[in-house]
C-alpha cells in the first residue's frame, strides 16, 4: 500500500519537498505532439521518494511551433512545471543546447520525445549516481511495439539495444542522450556542449561524451533506470534500418580515422563485412527477420569501411 500511496501523492506536493536536489528533464521534440503529450503525462508520475524535485524543459525544433499547443494544454490540467521554448533551425544539437541553457538545478536529464519513462526512472538514476559519484548515468532504452508492427521487426532484434550491469563504466561508443542524467556542471562552458556541426547528420551526443571522457569525466550504467522507445510505423520498413546503418557506420568509420588510425578497428570491420556478406544468402533462408538483420549488419560494416577511407554517405535526419 505504501507504493500506491507514494504514486497517489500529488506532483505538486512532491515538488514542494525541501530537497536540495533538483533535476531538469530536457525534451527536444519535432512534430510528435501525441507522443510528447504521453511523455509529459508519464513524466508527471515519477516517484521521488521525497529525495528530489524535478521539472521539464521542452524545446520545439519545428519552426512552426507545432508542440506549443500541446505543452500549453498540458499545463492547464497538470502540475508538472514545464518551460516551452522553440529552436527554429532544424538542428538537434542546437535544440539540446537551448534546453541546457534553460535548465535549472543540480542535474540535467535527457529523454527523447518518442520515449516514455518507468515510474522510478529518475529515482533509479539518482540511486546509481549516489553509489558511483559518477559525472553522469545512462540507462536502458527498451522497444515499445505499437499494434500492427510487423513480426519480423520484433523478432529481428534490430530495436534492441545493448545493456550492461549497473555500475558499468561506459565507453563513448555506447553513449547517447536518449536516457541519461548529467551533473549540471558538465555544461558550465558554453563552448563545449553539443556540436551543431553534427546536428543534422547525428552524433553530436557521442562527440560530447568523447570530449568529456577525454577530460577525465566518468559515466556509468543504471540497468534499473528504464525508458521505453515507441517503434513508430516509419520504422516498419527494411529501408529505414539500412539507411540508419549506412549513416551510423559511415560516421563511425570516419571518426575513427580522424581521431587516430586503428588497425584493430579496421581489421574487425573488414572481417565483419566479409562474414555478414557471405552469410547473407543463408540468413535469408532462415527467415526474413534473420535476413534483414544480417543485411543491416553487412551494410553497417561496409559503410564503416567506406567512411574510414573518406567516403561518408550521409542522409540528413529530419527527426530526432
């Protein structure tokens, strides 16, 4: 009954708690009004255990301010403090930086507009931070399949992301801002935030983590701090996963080459490309889900090699 009572306490009472810790949840959005509404409603249900207060900043990356009405309607009937801002230039890095500039408190969390959190998301983040005293905490993003999603998308595992035991120190390659808690002081220098040069191609979040790790900052994993990502209909096609693989592979290979030649990385990419390309016909015979997964992995490693040798096939992102 105690858990039910905790959930039932009003958000206003929770945020009035005299806690020294405050978290600003940053949400960058682009033409996803229904998903944004669901996210804000779920966010308001966070259990705090009287350990922290929290608020939200929504940055609309649509020049037409399509999310403004959604936020305004939410605020008329909900008590979660939400600040609405617009970043008219379509660039996710600029949107993230605007959110950071308008955040308050000790911590800054990021969650994507097509995601929604578990009720103890922020509480588990803080628990892991207290144990580790790290500079940031990342958590798992699990797929949420909408009704009608093709069976092969579910069975392929292409929407599954890598997880780690709680407390694992993260590598830059496994970082992103879809589910993360930062100590606010990491953003103290405006010149070293999210790089707008990667704001359309993707990768500004990974570059930020890499820079911070080079400065000695440590990020750890909290496997209990769960958020769910909706697998939207535009991700129900083979072409989506191929485009994503080519973009990510090319950028990754290019970055490895620029940041210092690595024979180990090159050897692995060559071997992986050969293996997946050779196995592809047999994978197709084992079912569409296996064939698509093998095709996507082959495309990723071939694009990685292409990027490594200076040919990056970048498709600019039109969403977040």
